């Protein structure tokens, strides 16, 4: 008899617990997007020309594609390419592309080389005052100095572009 009561209480408690967990939900957004879609409908992404002293031509297309794809995947905004007027506008330029020696060994040679890319971004919120940003973002990757840059350049540019896009998104559309 006690066992039946205990089982009945456990079933009732489980049913109430299930009802509470399905009716009360906490929602977390891992992409950090804090966009009010009632106000913001469009974002324009302009070209990001390379203005660095050292130029790697595929970088512009790699970076721009990564930025467009990331915004499309992580927001519900209509993405307009070029300098088309929109609720939110992103434009800028690639201002730095540099190599520097890292991790110097005992024989005064670098065992690692660092590829650093800098992007200046101008973000304009046409709907709200005081949210505009004009900022330079930087990211880097180290690679073994015994490797030729031409062998690892595409992969490094892809990785750095992804990191830069996340930094830019969090500072602008993510409102971090």
C-alpha cells in the first residue's frame, strides 16, 4: 500500500515537473545577437578593399564572403550588398596584412611566424543615435617558420577572417 502511494506521488511529481519545464522556458542566444527585428529589417555590407602595404588579393573576397555568410546565418536581417542604404550599415577596409617573427630560437632564428590581419570597420545604425562604431579589429595566426607562406596562406586567411568576423559581429550586431 505504501509502495503504491509512493509510486503515485512520484508519477504526480514527475507530471507536474514536466508541465513546469515545458511551460516555463529560459532562452539563451549563443551568437549574442541583440537585434530588435521590429525596428531593424536590413543590413548593408559594403566592400572591404585592401589598403595594406602587403597585399594578398584573395583576402578581400574571403573576408567579405565570411562576413556576409555569418550575418545571414546568425540574423534574420535582409543582407544588402554594396553601399545600399539600410537600417544597419557595415563598411570598411583591410588595413593590415603583416608577417612577423615569433619564438626566436637559441641560434637567433624564428621558429614561428605570425600572420596578422587588421580590418577597420565603420558601423552605422541609421535608426538609433550613439551606436555607431569606427574601430580597427585585429587577429593573427602563428605558423611554423619552416613552412612557406604560400603553402598555408589560404587556410590562415580563412581562420583569421572567421575570427575577425566574430569580433566584428559581437561589437556591432551582437551589441556586446
